[in-house]
């Protein structure tokens, strides 16, 4: 068995690793690179392998930085099956159709501004490409070892990151490869804790927060309630960039949990995403994957997806109407890193208002607008115009969907045979810190994956 690293190997987005085993070529994830304009331009470059040579694709979960180039892979020649956990399979079409729609809209906007003689901008892929991709998806349940080829067995284990997120176990050639995907912290609302794996011959582990530990989640939730109260007293809006799968559902969960304590009935709450209602439907369809507390909350009142003052805004007209509201609105919108989507339009109306609040509840990758705002930028450019940032900014890191350094070390500690470890999905500062801690504690070999590097198992 050999593993070739091609994406999220020194950065946080663009997850993509190629496994050769039992005479087959199996790709783990095919994610979109997110960040600066220059970084995202790399998505259109040729793949570092022939897509037609792949026998299968296995995806760990439905976030775009793990599935965002799958339609492009199919369009360029991949003709094999795509394996995903059942909830992930249901989320994929929603996520990819939204991604294609954004790409088409961005291309249309660029072409309207195109000067004579300049080449026409093409979207990375279209909604038709997504429709051509989805029949290849093969849903699998958790904890069911499946022979996907002669001599190759695949199993998905709970990763606790978002609904359907999976740790991937791949067995072939007498070896076991474990790919963590993205791991969630223990005690994440709604989701069950990540599974403990006891043995492997090589582990690929994410390292997004490999250099830090999160605040206590309950302290963070109290902070969130305080921000809402401060914003209400200051007569401002609250803008929250949040991924449509994961953070958005957790935010609604906490609002429902603290409905009376936080006096949430006074707010107008908007989940401003064309796919939000569809994602909510997938969550309710797969309520068997919830933890015990979440099942109780969903049966109670108010239900997180049916708050009396919650509005799902699907049309562009409904989204634009929100911008007429100067105070008393909580606006949850994508993208989660503020590098596209509807949150940008709400920023254009709110960033210059001193009474407005912007709350970051997830990781902001290098080069994104979200990262610039978190780092304290006083001016930002959105859709070709500069905006002064007067709004109050809050980074609520305790709501992260990623395990922190302590949790990553503990998860690796579950392997009784202390297998070799390669760190992926992390910037170098985070990976180096995590490698040092794990190496010192367990005395094992820790590699930092790099594009083009191959490891033999």
C-alpha cells in the first residue's frame, strides 16, 4: 500500500490523498482549495494524476474543502464509484449544487465586467456537472466493513465533525490505513463523539488546531449569549458567517436551549441560505445519528429548526430584504470563511455600522476575508469596493467543529500499537506543534505530509 499526498498537505483546504493498494487506485477526498484568489485559481489546474486512472473515490464528509472538486474530477474522466456515509451522500448534492451555483454566478458577474478581447470566464463546474456526478455515489452506513474490490475493504466510523462525517478505515495488502477526516471535539452538540480506533499500520490525521486548545464550550456559549444581549442593547444586528452544515445547526441548537434565558423571542433570526431548509431536512431524516441530549432537544419546544421567529430565506429577494433591517436581526449566512456567498452582502450593509456585531464561530483559513477580519483589518474590499470596518468583532473559538490539540493527542492515543502518523489538513505552525507534542508523549514517528510525497505502508 502506498499513499500519495496531493492536497491539504501544508494547508487546511483542498483535501486529496491517493492510495494505491491491491492493484487499485483509490482517492481519499477531492476537496476545493479555499482562501485567496490566487489559491482558489489552483482549483482549475490539472489534477496531479489522470482522473480516468482512478478506480474509486472515498469522501470523509460533505464540507466543500473535502468534496468541492468531485464534479470536476468526473468531468475530466473519473468513471468509478464514490463511497460516502449515508448522511454525507444526502448532503453532497445540496452542497455541490450550491457550489456550482456560486461558481456560475461569479462567472456571470465577471463576464459582465469583461473588457473587449478578454477571454470569457468559465465556472469551475456547473449544476449539470453535479447532476452527472451524483449517480456515482454509493451510500454506506457507519461501522459496516464493505468489500469495495477484491482484497480492499472499507469502513466508515463516526468522526463527530458534522452530520455524516467519517473516519475512514481502508484495509488492503494485509495493511490498515486510517484517515481521520476532520475530527470533532468530544461533547459537540447534536453529534456523537469520534470513534476510538485501536490499531492501524498508518494514520493520516487532521491538525487544523494542532497548536492550540479551545475554550470550554459552556463558557463560549455564555459568551455568545452575552454578545446577543450586548447587540440588542446597542440596537445593532449580528452577522454570523457560518457553514450551512455544522455551525448553523449548532447555533440554532444553542438558541433553542437558551430560549428563555437569552430572551431570544425579541430577535428576528434569519438562516440566509438557499440550501438551509434542505440541510435541515437531512438532519431530521438522520436523527438516529444525534446524541442523546440532541434527540431530547429536538422533541422539545422550541425545536431548533422551527423557532417561532426563525426564517429560512431561500430567494435572492428575501435575502436582500434583510438588508433593510438596521437593528434586531441575527443573520446566519454562508460562506463560513466569508470568501463568497450571501454573508458578503450583509457585510456590505453592516461592517461600517458601529452598533453591528460580527461573530466568527469557525476556522478562518489564510487568505480569506474572514481571516483578515479576525486579524483586525480596518478596511476590506468586497465586490470591488472598500469598506471601513467599524462593527464590533468577536471570535468564538469554543464552538469549533474541529478537535483541538489536546483532543487530537487523545484520539491518537487510542491506537494501542502506536502506528506511524502523517499530519494533514493543517498549516505548518499547527502541524509542527502537534508533531512535537505527540512525538514527545508517545515516542512515535510523525511526518508532515507535503504535496508529491509518497509513504509506503
